[in-house]
C-alpha cells in the first residue's frame, strides 16, 4: 500500500479512524486508465471487512450529523459505499448512473472529467423536494461528476446536505468546482 498524507486536524474520532484505515487500504495504480493518471484503487479496502466497516461507519456518522434522509451514490464505486450507508441509516438510496443505464424518464447532465467527458442520469422521480440528500463517492478529483450530480439532485428539488468522499485530491480543483457544496473527505491527499 502507499503512504497517504493526513487530512485536516480537529476531526471526529470516527473520521480519524477511517483516515487511518484508508492509509493502509488504498493502492495507487500508475498510468491507469491512461498515461499520467494515478488511480486510487479501493479494492484492498473492499476486500477487508473490518476496514470497510470502519469506513462505512464514518460515512454513516456524517450522514446522521447532517440529517440525511436519502443517500445518493455516484456510479460506480459510490454505489459500493452509499448502499451500506443507506442500510445502516434506514434511508433511501438513489443511484446516479452513467447515461443509458436507467429505465424510464431520467434527467441528465454532461460534464468534463480529468481524462474525458461523461454523462450521468437520475430517475426524474428519484427524490422528493423535502428530502435531505447526502452524496457519496470514493474520490473528489476535478469535481465534474460531483458538480453534475449536485445539479441533478437540486434540479429535482432535493436539498443536498453535503458530499462525503473517501479521499479528496487537494492538488486538483474539485472543491472549487463543487462550491458551495459542503465537501467532507475522510482523507485529504
């Protein structure tokens, strides 16, 4: 595993424990999916039940603190995190999918990635206007996906209470691109 720098001080104990777990369970994959990109691989985390449980617990605490009634997971790794958080809270789960993967009426947003463009969608009736939604994903990099997801959710009337991510890549402009969305990383790199 690679060494990852610690995030900001003055954080809840569950967040600190999750950051410690992430430091030992995230693997850097050089030049994937294209040359120059360092991919943050979470499969070592996913294959270690105790470590994964610590991280899911920290994300569930963030959702509780913000009064989330619904959890939205961004495809694909965000699904792996959002579903167990929603289960722990007894909250609804909204999948934010790549274009063409959802049946029925959808809303879509196209955005730029750090290495291309993409389109995401949600069902047009995915959330009610009174729902408080926490967005969850694995990495905040350039912020395109998160900003598009935020726009989709607010476009159907949801109150987005924050974006919780395993890792924020602070050397990329993700936080600026997602402003004014409250970003809560478990670990800042």
